[in-house]
């Protein structure tokens, strides 16, 4: 497969919108590429000899690009190296009679091109980093979406299939108990214990379904789902938690945003009960005209957010990073405000333009 030099930028040429390409082995640019060294042409004779070696179409292209310029008197080609490989050639030409390029000019030009190479390399590194971050977020977004869909599928199967099977068993046990003669008291007690076990499994499966994917989140929306979760969690953990909702309660964001905010509240409340030692907490949700804001506050012992987030082997730090990524995936941001001994506030803001609204 043939490889080419392609002109990407130029100054001084008057012929625009032209695709100019040279083979890697063609002309003195090819010589520069093969030798990894700068090449200097100091006379019109040397330049003419090099032009003759070009393919006819490339000579014509070159002549047309500089058709309004006088013949070059000297030329220099300098390789551009990035990460140990030549990624391009800088071509300079001189067409004035005073001060043509000389051997003594090569070190200075090479030093200048070296600085240019560093700038280009930094720019490429930044672009690669942005691309990698974008790819990472895209993959993370797909993973979170797939995870939520799998949660929803498992919850639906438990609710529709396993619960129905248990209900059938429970009905059979009740029938058996009612049909037993009065003198079989031990057998009746055994059936009652079995019924109690089935009821216990029912309760466990219900909690599992809610944990996997609360039906209220899909059926009623974020506000009702959070209201139910906060009350249940408060009663279960013995932690007083208040919830305040302001703004456009008759509207709701896209499902992906509702899911992200619900999971953020789950993670935040879990961290409060495990680590904060708080006496109370508050969850606030504001549906504004320009953004949706969520805040989870506690009056616990607080912490240093920077030091905790920089500890990669800490489960709490991973949970906080996960919350940040969920907010970013929705086009928003998450900030953590905390001071040791003064509690913690987790604030999420998602611009209204980053998601769709729909009626309840």
C-alpha cells in the first residue's frame, strides 16, 4: 500500500483548495523522511534537480500552488518527530536574494520545530485523553443502562413468576390445613409453620424487588419513588430523614435522569448511616426553570472530600465517584461540601437542556 505526505497547512502559497500529496520516497522530502535528518538545498540547480524527480502530476500541482511566487533560491526540509516517530515534514523555501538558508540555520530551525513538535504532541495527548474519557463515559453509560435493564428484568421475573409460584404453594398449604381432621394437631402446626415460612419468603422477595428496581420509579416517577424510599429507609434505620420538593412537581425528567438521581440518593443515605454518625438528614429536590437540583444533607461528623476521593481502594470513595459519574452521564455535575465535624452536603445540578421533560 502506497503512503503519502499530504499538505495540511501552508503559508505564502496562493493556490487554495488543492490536494497535494507526495509519496514517502518522492523528492527531497522523501530523502528527509528516510534519513530522519534535515535536508538543505542551497541553489536553484539543486532545487531543479529535485523537482525533476517528482511525478509529473505532483510537479504540476507544486507549480500551480506557487504560481505567483518567484523561483525558490533555497529550501530546507525538517522532520517532525512525535513519540519517536516522524509524523510530518516542515518545508521552508526562500525566494529572496538576501540571506538564503545555510547550514548554520539548520540547528536553530530544528530547535524551533522541536518546540512545535512538543506543542503538537501535547495537543494530541489532550485530544486522546478527551477521547478516552468520552469513550469511558459512553461505556459506563451503556453499562449502567444495561445494569438497570437487567435489574428491571430480574425484578419483573421475581414478581411475575416466583411470587405466583409461592402464592400457589401458600394456597395449597391453606387448603391442606383446612382439610385436616381435628385430631392431627401436630400436622396442622407443621403446615402453619410452612405457611409462615412462605410469608417470610414473600416479604424477602418484596424487599429484593424494591431494591432491584422500585416499581414506583417507573410507574409514578422520581418524586413519589424517593418519598416512599426516604420514609421506608428512615423507619428501617431509625434515622430521621425529611424530604422537601419544590418547583414543577407536575413534570418529570427523562427515565435515565430519574434513575441516576434515585441511585445517588440511595448511595448517599447508605454512606450517612454507615459513616457519618448523623442524628438527622434531609433530601431536597427542586424542579427549577433552568435546572433540576438535588441535595442530600446530614449533620454528621463530616470528612475531607479531596483526601477521600483520592483513595482508590476505599469503598466509600468508589461510591462517591460512582455518584459523580452518574451525574455527568446526565449532563450535570455533583459537588461534595464537607468539613470534619460540620456535616456533609451533596449537591447535584442537571441543566434542563440536557434531558427531556414529560408530563406525569
